[in-house]
């Protein structure tokens, strides 16, 4: 994108002395000639303005005492009052901690799995076997969180759930997975792994496919075993992709998935399961605290944006092109 | 030495194949268990919990599920939302993607920046909710479609695909007196069938799986898509022992009934999955994401 931009700039500068007076009208003529193209962009542009940019303006209610019947223009301005309340609210810090812990578990237990899976798939020589396994592990990605959580609940429930029946069969006590605090986090991470591990391999497999086969040939000549080839050729070759994805993930730190957590949430695990999104939903739509909820949401989006920009800077430092 | 290496390599492959087979199996075993369980009697489920192939076939669970029209209505709602939503999203996304794919368009970098920025920062749930409310879309099916018309990521994939089509085609069509609309409909779209199929299916799966928009914007339970109903029947009843399922029977739904509802909500995605898989497995679009 930026390359193209640069090129046209250079061309423009070179031509400038010759047609200095014409350029303005030339551009105008080009715009007029392309008016149908602008017409084609218009509906999409209206969508982005209405449902993406107007809500960004709507964030101002975080600084108001917003009342639905008064609207944004009629509501009273309160400055940073909601943010002050927020930062002195112990519940807010609890939610912040919950979010960070879930994120940390995600990086620790989920992130490496697609890499390992992709490496394993890459070693399979029979393409039919490989494709079958791929077909199977991609399936859960296309299921909604409602379905993933429903299946888990049916299997984990106390009365008649498969897992608890197996536990009893092995001679242990039943475990109330669904109404417990300590099982919430493992359950969350396992569900993320089940749904996304397979799909996550796609980008790594694409990266592995672009490695020069001559490298492996040379390694084989030198007598390197398969494991050594993976360690010394495959992994270093996809290092940049791994770093880029890790950084993108860090930029996504607060996006843990409203639907997923909301579906798992219940009064028993609320203390450790509540995250920013679920808090915003309950505050605003159940309790009518629009401004307070928006302040929490604003904080989340803002931290997210900073993290993305920092992560992008880091990516560039590692020699990658970055996101933008 | 040579023998050793051969043995090591064989061991490596055997372990790898076995492990992968095991991973593939545990990924889909829950689905098989749920499908099998939905076709058995509650008695068999209680007797041997780990059902993979039912011995005691029964359609009782389905008969019970379809005894009220809750599920029928949910399915009808979901099918309607998915069909019209996908058509609308594809139309608007393709138009915008084509416009932005043309290199001679002034201001296209600026527009692209504003599109990409929405992927990094958003107004969030409440301000968006207020916009939807201001537009009078609460309790309308349109609330599940219009605010989700374009997925920026999908649109960018379309744009990169259109951009990589040979430019000569468009130029020769222009010389023949074709307008931009003509080029788009008669040349660009017919050449883009694989990517159109992939992105349509992505949109369709998203609309079929829609949940958050429904609980945000629809109070009228007659309009609920099947995902919301699934949550009422399975998640609430199982996780909290709260019965909110809407069945006249006051007892919480049995395991087999919950399984049947899950199967009904899952089936359409499983049916389109082979088509979906055929396209993305080629990896044709993965490389074009960074455009």
C-alpha cells in the first residue's frame, strides 16, 4: 500500500515542472471520469461512517452523565468523573486482573499449539492422511461459541454428563465443573484450543510451504535427522511469522471474546470470569449505566489501540513489515 | 549407523502419524458423541454414557424438540438472516472492494486507511447500540444484518483478489465502451468465482452463528435466531439449573433433547463445510491477506 503511494508521489514530482498548471484540473477530470467507482464505494463508506465512526464519536458519553431521553447533546458533561470512579473501584482492578490472567494463559497454553501442530502436519508424507487430519481439526472453528459451550456443558454436567460418568467409572468423586471457580480458567483455555488450534495452523503451513526445499536437501546430505531439520531449518524459517503473530496477539490483549466468556459466566465463577466486555454489557444494558459502561469500554479500546501500535513498532524492529 | 537412522526416522513417523490421528479424533469425538446421543433413548444414555454408535435407535428427542414451534421459528429466523444477510453483505462488500481495487482512483489510500483503522479501534458495544437504537432498528431483523454489513477483513481479501486480476482486461473493455459497472459485473465478477464463494461462505457462517447482536438488539423472542434458543435450552438449563427453555414441560430438558438441539443448530454448518474446505484448503487467499 505505502509503496504504491510512494511511487505515485515520485511520478507526480517528476511531472510537476512540465504540467504545473494542468495537474489540478487533470486530477479533477480523473475524479469525474471515475465517478461510477465512487458511487460503488459509497454504500460501503456509509456503512463504515454510520456503524464504525459515529460510535467512535459516541464515546463522548463516557465524559457525560448520559440519559437516553436527553441524548448526547442534552446530557450533562461530567469530565473524568466516571474514570475516577473506575480507577478507585476494586471491582475494576479485579476485572483487569481477570483479563490479564486469561490472556497470559492464552499465550502460554494456546499460542504454541498451532505451531507444533503445523510442524507435525508438515512432516506427513501421505497427502490424503494430511488432508483428512486438516479437515477434522478445522471443523470447530466454524462452530459458534454457543455450540462449543453447549457441547462442553452437555459433556461436563453433573447428571448424565460423559466426563463425570467416566470419572465415577474410574472410581473418583464427581466434579462440578460448571459451578466452580477453579475449573473456569482451564475450561476457557481448553475450549479456545479446541476451537482455534486447527485453524491457527493455516498461516504457519503457508509459511512452511514457502521454504526453499534445497535447504532440506542439503541438510539430508549432511545426515541431519528429521527432528534436526525441523529445529535448524523449519523453525528458523517461520520465526518471523511466529513473532508477527505473537505481537498481533499482544495487540489483541483485551479481546478475549465477549460471547465465549458471557456464555460461561454464572454467579459462582463471576468473580474470576468477569472481563471488560461482559462487565460493559451488564452495566449498560441490564443496569442502565450507559456512561459508566462506555467509560470501561473506552478504556479497553484505548489500551487495545496503544498495544497494537506498540506491537507494530516492535514488529518493525524485528525486521518485519508490520501491520500498516 | 544407516540402520540406526532408518529406525529413528521410522519411529519418528509412526509417533507423528499416531499423535496426529489421535488429535484429529479427539477434535471430532465430542461431535460424534452428541450426534449419536441425540438418536438414542435417555435410558441408553444413562446406562452407557460414552455413546458413539447408538444401539437403541430412537427419534424421541427430535420428536420432543419439534413438538413446540420454538425451534422451527428459530431455524426459520436463522435461515432468513443468513440468506439475506449474505446476499446484502456480498453485494456491498464487492462493490466497495472493486472501487478500492482500482489503482487510478484518487483518495483510495485515504479510504483504505479509514477502513483499516476500524480494525484497530472501535467505539465499542454501547455507542454502537445507541446508533442502532437511534436508527429504530431495535427488535428488527435488520439489526442483525445492517450493522454487520461489511467485515473489513473479508472486504480486504476481495480487494486484493480484484487487484491481482490482469489490468489489460479492464482496459480493453474500456476501449470497447464498457462502463465501470459493466466491467465489474461482466468481467470482474465472473473471473472471481472462487473468492466470491469463499467469502460468501465466511459471511454465511458468521450470520448463522450470530449471537451477540441478537441478545443486544432483539427483545422479541419470536425473532430469535437458533443460537439464542440453543443457549436458552442447553447452556442456561445445564450450567445453572435454570429452566428457561420455553418447553411446556416443566422438567429441565433431558440430555438427549439438548443433544438434538445442538445437532439441529450445527447441521447446516457441517453441510456447507465440505464446500468451504475445498476453497480455503487451497490456501489461495491466505497469501493475499496482506494487500
